[in-house]
C-alpha cells in the first residue's frame, strides 16, 4: 500500500467528512432526496477506495505470488481475490 497509502488515506478522510455531513443533514431534518444523494456519493467513494486497494493487491501481492512459482501461495492469493469479489458482488 505504500505507493497509494496517502491517496487512500485522503479519500478515507473525505469519506469520514461526508458521513459526518450526512449525520448533520439527518439531525437538521433535511429533505430525504438530498440525504440519499449524499449517501449515493459515499457509496461511490467507498467503491473508489476499494478499487485502489484491489489494484494494489493485484499489482503487488498477486503478482508476487505468481512470480514465486509456489502453487500454494498462488492458490491462496487467487482464493483471496475470489472471496473478495464474491463479497463485493452481494
């Protein structure tokens, strides 16, 4: 994560601010559609963070397993990716 660490942390900080903003909107009894627009933006931002982390995992962890030639390590990283994709598709 070293290469994308700051980028990921920046996005997470923005997400934290967005979530606090939505809580404030709920507290202020803002219009439901405005709140839902913000929750959709949060969902999209989370997907962006997941994409960054998944790209890093594929480019570094999976690539390392493939080049290692170790079938057990390759299978383990493959299974991790499949498990993550299954969770993400729910």
